[in-house]
C-alpha cells in the first residue's frame, strides 16, 4: 500500500523579493499602501497577493493588520500605526538623513 501521509502536500513557494509590487486588479488599499512605502523609501516586497513585507513587519492593507515576525499581530491597525511601528523597528539615522537602518539578525 502506498504511503499517503503527505498526500496533497505541496511545498510553499518562496516569496520573490524582486517580483513586481503592482498587480492588475489590486484593491485601492493595496495600491495606497504600496505608494505609502515607496514615498517613504522603504524596501518592501510582496510575499502574497494580500501581504506586503518590510523587514520584520508584515502589513495586510485590506484589513490594516500589522504583524511583527515572532511577536504576532499588533493591536493597532492602519498606515499610521504601521508608521509608528516601523519607526520603532527601523528608525532613520540622524547621521544620514533619509537613510533607513534595517535590523540585522
């Protein structure tokens, strides 16, 4: 009898950091969030159609949900909360205006 313990299992595809952010049919919340990240110079990529990722932060524009890697969901939602959290996690450097310090692991 064949082993069916992994029947239907498909490995998850690795998110591309070079795939285009903008996709045809995006909701308004997604296009606004992408523009928000770009306007502020953040490096952001899109691991899934509903998620944006910047450093250790995931943002889900349609719901405004913010998730920190290893910490779970934040109680606050939306772009203003995202701005505050990103400032905590990746503050700008005083010695180099406009440069965002990315956390090192």
